């Protein structure tokens, strides 16, 4: 079940997201954690928010990741799902949509997605029914992704993703720390 959401004591305006994106002194995980601190309050639907640095062909358990307010069992289940179903993992990260749910990225109806084996097997036990993703992609296919598990199939609203777009725009202009090395 999702945890109750309270007011987050984190400055999460557009400027703070831009500032975090321009932190070029941190290594990859620290950089992702800085972004998550600002982005998570806008995306969290009760299961926490994750961030990752994807590269085409990377093994799911080898990419830099960070999470905020996420139960370790959920994080392990998500990685387990990606390792078990790597073709789906790469398909979800190959989308050219800046904001999308996993169900829409896979072009599935709500009924189809509710019976989709990877989610049923790994994430349904936690009450997760879909995931919202916010992705910034560079021309080589590298992606900085934020993902927020959801207890339902509600698509993200403009309010959910408004300030995240600022960060995505900045990410498109930057080469994040260690991105070339993944």
C-alpha cells in the first residue's frame, strides 16, 4: 500500500531543479540524489520516486540509480523485474515521450496492463499498478529518468510534472556526471 503523503519540507521550485542539474561536482549517484530531492515532491504518489541513468544496452542492475522515500523491497522488486524482463526494460527506456506511464509506453489498455505478467509478478504485491516516467534523452539514446510508482492507472497531470519539465530541459543541455561512462 502507498504510504501517506505529507507536506515535503523541500524547496522544489524550478530554480532549485536547475541548480541541482548544474551540480557538476558530484559523482553520478550524488547528482541523481540532488535532483531527486527537488523532483520527488512533485511526482511521489506514495511509493517514493527513483532516478536512473540509462544507456542503450546497459544491464538493468548496472546503471546508476538513486531513490527517495522508496521502500527497499520495492526498489529490489523493480530491479528484479527489469533483470528478469530486460527486453521490456529497454523498451520502456527507449520511449521518446518526455512524460509517460509504463502502460501507455507499452500501448496497453488498462485491462491488458493489469494482467501484464512483469507487473503482476513483481509490483502488484506492493499495490503498484503503473509507473509514471519523466525522461530526458540525448541524441545517443542516453536517458536520465525519474519514475514514480502509482497505486492506479491515472495518467500524470500537468500539475504532477510542471516543474519537472524545467529539469528535463536543463538535462537535455548537460552531460551529467559519468554519463559517458555508463
